[in-house]
């Protein structure tokens, strides 16, 4: 499903909601989640899941083209843990 298809589904699922307003609401939702996780907070949507920040440590890797070992710097990552309702929906 693309973002456009998601916007269409949201607009179609709420009476009187235009596609423009559905897109605006989706953009605000995504921006709010990104800002919260970037600031180190977690966002929990009961039944859906939790977005949070993780960390990946520094490590050594190998360039597949040359075989040379390179150091990969530590980085922050985004984690998502699916909620029970989400898991149940996926598993039928």
C-alpha cells in the first residue's frame, strides 16, 4: 500500500473527510511520531505497536568488492514492536 492509497482509505473510512484533510492528518501523525522518537521518546499506540529509538554499536565490516575491513560508526536506529492486535491480525 502506498501513501496515496492509505490516504484514500482514511478518507473513505471517515464520513465527510476529504482526501486533502486525510493527507494533512496523516502528515501530522507521521511528523509527530518522527519528532518524538528523534527526541528519545517512545510512541505507544495500544493494539497497534510502539515506536522507539535504539542504538547500534560501532562494528567492523568488510567491503564486499575489495575485501577490505572498514569501521562502521555507531548509529541510532528506529525500532517498532507490533502490538497484540496487530500480531493477531497478521497471524489470522
